[in-house]
C-alpha cells in the first residue's frame, strides 16, 4: 500500500494514501472520543457535540458550510460511536482544500451558542425517542447495560434521556475543548493527489493549531462475567426478538481473526469484522437452523473492532407462532455443535472467501479507503488494515474451535428476549 504516515509537532497523526483510480479525494478527521469517554450524567455528550460542529463557526456558518460543499459536488457527513467521532468530506480532487479549511476551523472555533444548544437538545431528544420506537434498540440497550457493569460501553451512544434533558452548554463546550484537539485527532486522506503536496496542504491548515491538554485516561475495566445474565423487554411491536451477546477481546487481540471466521460460519459474511458491506448468509449454520426451519425470519451477527474488549452479538427475529425460548433452544444447539467438532475444510475456505469479499467491497471506493485508514488507527494501527487478509488466511479450523470453546460459554453470555405484549 502506498501510504505516508507522520505526526505533526502538535500531536496530530496524518495518514495519506495516493490512489489515482478516480479524480476525487476523501478527507476524514477522527477524534478519539465517543461514548467510551462518557459517564452517567453526560451520556450522549459526544454525539451531541458532533451535531454542534455542524452549526458552524464565525468563518464557516452552517449554511455557508453546507452550501459551499454542495456547490463543489461534495458529499459530507459525520458519525459518533463507542471509540470515536469522525467527520468526512469527499470532493473533486482539486477542491479538497475546502474540506481542510472547514475542519481546521471547526476544530478550534465552534461557537456553541446557547440558542443553538437549546434547539439541538430538542433534536437529539426527538432522535432518542424515535429510537425507542424500535424494539431492537430497546433490546440492545438493555443487553448492553446488563453485559457491562463497569465499562462505559454499556451506555448507548445516543445517551440516556435524563442526561439529554440536564446537560448544559458548558458541559458540551468543555467536552469539545477537552477532546477536539490536534493531539487527540487523526487525519486520514485518500485520493487523486501527490502525497508530498497533500502533506504540505495539511500542514498549512493544521500545523499552527495548539495542542490540547493531556487526554483524561479511562480507568474503568470490565471484570470477567461469572455467570449467564438475562434481560426481558416487553413492548407493543407485535414481533418477538432474541439476542445473545458474548464478551470478546479488544481489536488488537489475535483471537479476533478466528472469531471473524467463526461468526461467518455461524451467521454469514455480515458477521465479519469488516462490516461496511453485506453478503447473503443463506448457507450459514444459523440460517439453516433457524430460518429454513421457519423458527425465525432472519439471523444477523455483529463483531465490531473496539479499543477495549467488546461484544459479539447474534440477533434474530422470531416468527409468529414461536417464542424466543424456542428459538433460543435451537440457537444454543448450534452453538454447542460448533464447540464440539471443528468446522470442515470447506466451511473454513468459504468463510475466508466471504470475509475477503467483504473486505474488497468495503475498501474499493476512495471514501472507504480513507475510512479504513482512520478507523483502524483508532483501535489499532494501519498495519491492522494492511495485514487483515494475511491474518485471516492464517486462521485454522482448530483456531475456530478454540475460540468457540473459549468465548461462547454460558457464563460469558447475556441473553435478551423482546416479548410483544398481548393487548
């Protein structure tokens, strides 16, 4: 991979990849802050700050920012998650300096006017309440809270409603000034340019920015789970759901690669670590055991890389005429089977093919190439991305059996049932 890596004097990490496949460039700026850096009282604050930066600065007020990017044919967005907040712009290659101008300015000069804070409080509370209409959001929130007793991964990124009502403008601004700093940021840029020239442009916009204070360390460490935990959520959705969540190691742990293969065998390609894409899972073990037997409408998996130990989730929609308890029994039978006997050579080869295909799909566009550079640097480093296929290819059937026996244990599991209330 043609990659230039450097760190500016103010602590800003810079990752630059030339790619001349199309006359476009994608610029991402990543901040190492998300719900991982929150506690009760300010849950949801990182997501709210993400919203506030779209309100603009004195130089780049909201409508000017949006209009300027749109006029140049650009696309832009942002997202907040457990371990990060990120903003990106993808533009014609000769217009990318516009993105650098905007991002360097709002790293320092976001306004957080009391009127805008009050208006956005309404927006975010509405977003939270809208999520509560989704039974899978409610179930996932309860499962996460039960699985994590100590670590802030147990709080959803949107935050608790009580905190969204009580957080102040000063809370938001303090969070912004603490974490939105060059020494807590990563620039990842890919596209049609000369890498040396791009570095000089980045230095022109960002090198003069002052570094922030030392980032507060996260002290919370989740203790081992010592027994199966269960939650039941009741609602009026008319459909029942079932979720299993198993504690898994952090992204830099070597077991994440055999866990990726295991997830692909169980639930198909969408269960891969590389999740920016999807493949059919109709030949997976759980699809055959649950969907083909008409116990469930679907089965999905989630194994996402995280800075600290995370969760592997299996989620299914229960078909009418059946119960979460019935589907749970069938799912457990498949878990036990994959723990007792090594997967076949054919399953291993197919799982690797599916994971390779997802990796290719998710990294072919310029925007996604820049995404993966920054995302992998958040939880590991760019070598994780560049060596992904080699590490996956090294997985054996015995590795898959070992991680199934190690992590898919009852004492390491949180089970969630969503039961539709009878009216």
